[in-house]
C-alpha cells in the first residue's frame, strides 16, 4: 500500500522540499497550512511531477480541531505513515528581558500543544501497524538559548524535550520520533523572501553577524536520513562547526 506523509506547515520553503523529497520515494502528500491558495498551487505543481498530493487548509493554532483534521487526511488517503511538523517562523524572537507570559501563551498552541495533539491522533494506527515516523522541526534557539532571541525558543524547547521522551518510549515498537534543529533561515520560505525584499527591514544575528541561510532541499534530505537510519533523536543543520558559539 502507498504510504502518506502529512506535512503540517506546508509552505514554499521547507514544506515544498519535504513534499518533493518524500514524493520521490513514492509517498503521497497531505499539505496542511493556513491559506488554501498556495496549498492548491503546490498540490498542482506536485501533480505535474507525478506526486499525488492534496491540500488541507487549517489553522494550526486551533489545537481542538486537530483530531478532525487528522481524520480528514486519513479519510482521503487511508493512512498517515509519517508526520512532518515545522511551521517555522524565525522572526518571532523577543529579548528575554522583554518576554511576557502573554507572548508565550500566543506561541504555545502552535509550537507545543498542537504537535502533541497531532501525535496523539496518529500514533495509535502507527503502533498498530508497527511502523511510522514523527518528524518535528525546530529552530536552533530551541537547542540553546541565545541573547535577544528568546520567545519561540523556550516553547520549541519544550516540544523538543517531549520528542526526546517520545523517541525513547517508542524504541522497539517500529515508530520513530525525531527532530531537526534548523540553524539558519530557510531559502525560498516566505520569511526569507520578505527579508530579501526589505519587507522585514534589516535583521542581523546577535553580534552583528549576517543571517545564515540553508537550502530547504538539504533540510528535506536530513529528514529522510533521520527517518531512514533512526540512529539518533536530533540533527542540527547546518551543523555547527568546531568553535561555533551560540552566546
């Protein structure tokens, strides 16, 4: 039976690359995102490449709607074999000194509660089949806190902690859970396009370093490698070089 990957946060950058990478491996693709138009455009583009895909517009901040969303994907494709969850947004950073409880609450649903609910919805069938994959993307600030780049990091760090626990609990049951920590801005993403156009103004890393970028095709390859090998919980990419510091 054909396998299906559900991509939560399917955009022009990482989501499109993951769809194509897994599509080349024979996966059908469920595209989940906020805006129907871009999702439909991507589904049509994938179809011209021989990849079966369908769009499922959804607001991922609405955690209570996740069971119905997963049910709709399952009804369309019959099963979900792999979940990729990465609605990455590198411009939600806030200095830790300015962080408020209200700001964190606005991020908790999208980056913590919804991925937990997605796992709860897909895991029973994966365990019953004895096969499956749960892949969640984070930013580097989830791995280690950095000055002036708080906010989303603490929430993603909680989800990262959850993934580590989940990976250990699923060991030996055929279902893999892993996380990809993205250490750069994703090329071709809407955020990258907005930065390049000047829409977001000027943005540098702490210390004045320019924002590094990464090709989403390379990130999709990292996801495939994690799922195929299942030999580690996490991959940081691009990898940090010896002597790199995050402070």
